[in-house]
C-alpha cells in the first residue's frame, strides 16, 4: 500500500467514524468518492491491480451484504460499502482489518451487554470506528 493510499484511507475511515458516531450513517458520497479514489490509485499498477482492487472489494463486502440483507436493523448498507472500500485499498490484506474491527465491535457489544443487562443482540454500535481501529496496525506498518 502506498503512502498516498494509506493517507486517503485513513482520512476516509476518520470521516466515516465521525459521521457514524454522530449520525449513525456512513455517507454514500464518502464511500463513492473513496471508491473512485481507490480505483484511481490502483490504475497505475495496470489492469491486474485494478481488477484485484475491484474483486477484493466485492469479495470482502459480500458476507456483510448477506448479513445486512438478513438483518437490516443490525447493519447498514453504508457499513457494507465501507468494507468494500477497505478491500479496494488493501486487497486481500483487508481481511485482518475487517476481522479485527468485527472482533473489537463484538467485544464492545458484549461488554455493554454485561454492564447494562441487555441481550447482546439488542446492543447497537456504529461499525466504522471499529473498522478504523482495526486499520491502525496496517496504517502504522505503511509509515
């Protein structure tokens, strides 16, 4: 991952985290702009790099798309699109970021559930900040 791509993705995740915490939404304009920028950053690598970015984004987002369709109140489509953006920028290296983010979100949800006495399925958390936290080790390695 280039320094430029790491910086753009860090900015996208920061903005997504802020809006997700504040408004419980990941804006379509943000994910669309991030997708275009990510594909543009992959373009100089040739057709293979462009195809890899596109396919990695689709494959990474697919399981979350299924979860979102199965339980629309549990995860929004903005989260699904943000995960696709991770795939576009990081390729197959996005899996550890996604898994770390999901694990952190699950742990936070479990802790909130234990403290409040609510069932874990009733605890709603914004996903973008946890994805951003999962990206921190990757970002540190890029610089």
